[in-house]
């Protein structure tokens, strides 16, 4: 079994935040692959289903971002899932908007959700980094990630999480490079090859 976790903060007031794009990706996968209904489990919401040939547990931690590892760790222990079979979708300040990268392990770049998972579970899990761009000043980061996507951003956000869900069978099969390429081609085809950073003309 593979564990796929989307990171975000629970509750309506956070639902549209840039920090919640991981939740948005999990919800897109849930819809696209017709998972069982969400249930309250593992200190959050969980649903089981199939992506391609792989059995998958989809989790959205309800612990708030900074404690995401508690939820992911509990689900891993319950199903005896290895760290190498954990995939985490999260927002990434260091990627331009509408871009996606996949990596295993590495630094957490100040992301408190990743830091929590690493502390609770170990570091060598797969991360799907969903680019949201950077506000340009470190002092602005906190407000930036906890603000909603602007109306002008919402079309590429929807396309990015949809493209990720459509190609998720490649990710589940372990073909990260092909998954990444498929999403990029889909985004380029939808006209998102170059999305301006916030504040650029």
C-alpha cells in the first residue's frame, strides 16, 4: 500500500490558502480516481482507493500544518507502510507558480509540514512540490502562504492539481520523472508554461 498525503490546514478559513494546495491536490486525486468516501481517521481525513494497479491510502492531516507528521506517522504505523512508499503533496515557495517537481528526501526548506513529517517518520519520503512562487521578501512569506490564491491564480491552480491527479498512476507506479513530465506537458498545453510571479508586470 502507498500512502499519499496532501498537506494543508483544516477548516473553511484556510481552504483557499496557498499553503493548502496539497489538500487541493489530494481532493483532486480523490475525485479523479473515485476513492471511497473520506472518513475521520489518523487525526485527519482518510480514504482508500486504487491509483492504477496500486492500493492507496489518501490522507489529509487535520492536525494543522506544523503537526502533519503526527497524522502521517499514525497512518504509516497502522498499515505498516514503509517510508519509501509515502508521497507528500505540498506548496513550494522556491518553485515558480504552476510548476511541479518531484524529489525524494532532501532539505525541508523551512516548510513546517515537511519538518514535522521528517521528525516523526524520517526524511526519505517522496515529495511532490507544487510551485506557488515567492513573495520576494522573507518577511512576507507567512502572510503570503496564509492568504488565498488570487482570483487570477485560481485557473492555473485548478489545472495543476487536475493534471497531477490525471497522471497520478505514473507516480503510484514509481515513475516520478514521467509523472513530472506528463504534468509539465499538460500545463504547457493549457498555456501555463510561464506564469508571472506575484508583483511582476
